[in-house]
C-alpha cells in the first residue's frame, strides 16, 4: 500500500494534485481505493472520474486541467479560456471552455464544449493542454468583437508567440467557408500586414478608435535618432511633425522613469515635433474624447 501511495502522489503532483480513475486503475489501485479516500475526506471528487488528492482550493489552472482530464484524451482548453490561459490582451476571465473530438465521452456540467471532427494541433501552457495560439485566435474570432480579436492578436505578436505568416497558415488550413470567425480573423490579420505590432493593449485600442474615426493613419514605433540615441514615439505623423504617446498606469512609477519620459519628450520637441500624451486609463474610459482631441491636434 505504501508503494501504491507513492505512485499515486507522484502522478497527482505532476498535474496539480489531480488524478483520474483510469490512472488509479493503471497504478494497481481500484474503485475501492477511490471510494475509501473520498468517504474519509482525503480526496475530493471534482468531475466524474477526476479527483483532487488534497483539500486546497482549486485555482483557475487546476480547474482547467480537471476539465481536460474529465473530457478524455485529446481534449484541449480552447476559445476564450485558451485566450486567457495564453495571457493575451482582451480578456481577463473566461468560462471553462474546451474543444474535444466529436465522439468524445459525455461532458461534465459547468464546461462549455465544442466538438470537432477536425484534427487539432495541441500545445501546452503551464502543463495544461491547449489549442495553439493561432487556433485560439481563429476560434475566438467567432465569439469576440473585432477590437478584442485585434488586441489579442497584437499582444501575441508582441510577445513573440506567433507572427502573421503562422496565423495565415492556420487561417488557410483551418478557416474558410463554414468556419465561424474566418472573416473577422482575416480582417485582423490584414491590419497587421503593413504595420508593426503596437507597444501595448491601450495603444492598440487607441489605434482602433482612430481608424474607426477615419483619422490619418500614423506610423507605428517609428525610429528617430536624436544625438545618436534612438527615440520611438507610439504614433507619429511625419508629414505633420506630430506624435502621440500612451502612458500606462505605471508610466511614472519611479523618478528615474519620469526623468526618462521627460528627456524623450524634450528630445522630440527639439526636433520640432509636437507631442500629445494620454493615459491608458483615459484611452479606455473616454476613447471618443481622446480621438476628438487628436483630430483637433492633427489639424494644420
């Protein structure tokens, strides 16, 4: 029994202290082992056939893994849950959402499931099976507004998790007629072809709202060299000699950071570039007012 206990703990410790009925059986245990431990309060039943071997509260990652284990082989965290698991911009929380083979076992309560006959290319985040970044973006394009899809794509590129070519390969292979989200994902990719990924989610939001308002298109992350030093304004209109910057909530978290920002601002002004700055908080709360101010700022 001691040897069995060691093997059970070894398996469970590798998957957030979760274990399945099949794994218990494979290790030489049986249903009586499970029933005994559940009755004594040592184990907790999370889903049919899935058990937690201690009593600690389940965090979100453990809940996702428990759902995957309950849904059987080849189940993957997908759609909105995958977007959050990949830590892409756009969403901070999402329901438990999985993609499973069409003939997969019955699905436990509390889990949103998408059944598919298509092959899935699994990836892994924090030890949890998940759809690839590219497939996640395509799937979410059927559920989320264009601005959220764009933010998520932008952050995926910025973090080095994917690039436009890989996304297009997925669109060609997995998208197309009858696949929801194809058109929206294609549109988001087209926006990326001729521009560099923005520096933050707030920058993407501002870019989106400026495009919707038909403002002149800025250059993104345009490099300027001043006294041999590289300066990169967030948005730059070289024909107007004007630039806009978006400051995050931690933009002036230190005196050194404030000094750097002021030096950069003064350097741009020395070149004759007019500059306007907006906080990320204001961009998110008052996008129409910010865009109106930029429109006026850009007037000759």
